[in-house]
């Protein structure tokens, strides 16, 4: 089968690998749509494991089911989570599935930028979801990123009516805007340095947009009736965005660190001020099977028009072009790779 082998962001090659053989409790899935995630182009992170077949935002059709698999059958349309928790450790039992050691060590074989993937038994058990008839393969590729956004807003205790600032209007930022709008946000304000992405933020639900090179904290107050935001969601790895977030959050508000910086970057926090004003700073990483199921249901209910975010559909042979588009952060949003083309 054909795969897109990652060596670095500027070197993704079309290569051949054997179609994986499955065990009796595993699945073989034919990949129809595979989204390129912003984390796929974090070169400092990915290059350590290169060469590797990346891709974890997948949707496809079950091509083969092992003899001991009873819940699924060939021909079913599915989304599959690449990372799944054990559901039995201390962290899982306390609702902290994304720090589970098992979640950090599970994956499918090889990766979503391939014609087929083998789904290990643990992923079959708790990471495979049948796509509703109303959800296309392309929309199914949004289950994973949307699930991460759902988890982030749940951890941040988002409430209807709150003023929300989303810093960084790439795919993650736009999904946060769309979800906050769909679930009752009061005022939504988006920032970015790209005029194209700011225009898309407005298109997908932001009430106001701010160029991130401006005085963002002051502009947030102007856009929110003189008050800072209840919830600030940082969806860019730029340190300046985290610094702006510290000055854009209201008393008793929350800063959700949805993105990460390069390794070794530190963020000084005015602890006395935050202690006195009851401000929360928290991270959010990945998602659990619960959020994946919620994402699947929201897509089925047509609450979030994610297909409108797709700007490029590319065959597997043009995966390198897709990586350049995502890494360049230009006039593109979601890039979908179609491994069967």
C-alpha cells in the first residue's frame, strides 16, 4: 500500500509498505479522509520519531474484522481514535484520561496518511465509533480535533453567557469559536495576525476580531463593554499570546492553554494578583472516548458546519503540499488528505 512517510516538514515522501495483517481481535480500516493537524507540523516534536507515517484525524471504512470482533463488521463507516486510555488507572478513575500512561503509548498502525491502518484491540474496544449516516467521511475527520475542543471547554467550566476570547484563529481556534457559539457564549472575540484567518473567525461566529499585533487587552475591553473576558482560550504557541491572555482575563476568569510553546519556554504569572482575583490557568491536552462520542453526536446533529472549514482536498501523493500549506499558515484552514486518490 502507499503511505506518506514524514522525514521533516519539507520532506514527506510517497512510499510503499505492506498492508498490515490483523489479529483476531483487531480491525483493518481503509482510510477515506485524513486531516492534517497543527501538531503534525510541530517539527521539533515530530522529527524525533522520523521517519514515521503521521495522521490521526481519520475516517474510513472497515475493510476487515478479526474473527473475535463482534461489535463491528466490514463496510461500516468509522472514526477511530489513535490514543485511548486504560480506563482503570488512578488517573482514568479520577476523570483525567489524557494523562493516562496507556493513552500516551497507544496508536494505530501505521498512521492516517496511508491507504489502510490496523486498529489494535484496545482501540477497537474504546476508540472506534460508527459514523452516523448524516456525517460524511470528511466531517468524520473532525471528530478528533472537535473532541479536544469539547474537553478543553468542559475543563474550563464554560457557561452560557460568558465572554470568550480565542487567541489564534487557526482550526483549533475556529472550532472553539464554533462550539462556544453553539453552546451559548455571550460575546466571542478572536485574535490573529492573519487578516484571512480573522475574516474566517468572523464568518464562523466571532462577534469581534482583533489583530494580535494591537494592544489586545485594551481592545478586548473595548469589544466587551469595558470588561475583560470570562474565558480566554490560547490556541497559538506564540508566547506573546499567553502574555496577552494574562492581561485579558477578568476577575474569577479562566485562561485555557489549549496550545503549547516550544520546549523550555516559561511564562511568568503575577501570582499575588491572580490569587487575589481568583483567576484560573489550566492546560488541556487531547480527549477521552467520552468527548469523541460527544463530538460524533454534535456532528450528527449538524450543530457545527465543519465542512465549511475545508479549504484543500489533496491526494496522498500531494501530502507534502498539504504539510507546506498547514506549516505556512497562509490562506488555508483544514487540509484533508484522501489516501484512496
